C-alpha cells in the first residue's frame, strides 16, 4: 500500500467518526428540543385547563346571578299583582284563590311572599 491510499483510508475513517459524532450531537439536540416541546405542551395544557375551569366557574356564577335576578323580578311582579288586587277591594283569601289559578301558582306564595304578610298594615289605594 502506498502512502496516498493510507491517507485516503485514514481520511475516510476520520470523516466517518466525525459524521457519527455530528449525528450523535444532532440527536441529543433533537432530544432536548423534543423534551422542551413536551414541557411547553404540558404547561399549555395546564393553562388551558385552568382557563376552562375559570370559564366554567364564571358561567355558573352568571347563571346563579341570572336566576337570582329572575327570582327577584318574579317576587316583585307577584307582590305588585297582590297589591293591585288588594286595591280593588279583594281580601287576602280571595287574592290567594285567584293567584292559585295561575299555572304553577301553588308554589308562588311560598317563594314570592305570603299574601297576608304583603298586605299586613297596607291601606287600600283608591
């Protein structure tokens, strides 16, 4: 073997060794990048889960507020009807019979105010 063949063989071996080290280094960088990406994805999912939980809580609170406002409006309308019927000269018992004729009227007095309590001490308007 001549000198140039040995130089060429050694050069090829060195080039192969270098390419193995470069490939290994590249794989390590890719593994690190993949791990960072996984960690970032997990953080994003945790933030998304937290945002979803907050949105659900806000939705529940909004619904509760809506029902509270509807309940208050219902009670105000109920009391207004009771007072109007009282001003027309009806007694508490007559008003109760009329109000019980409404659809679902049996539960209204318990939730919106007892007729006797609403009318207690209230003069009739004419």
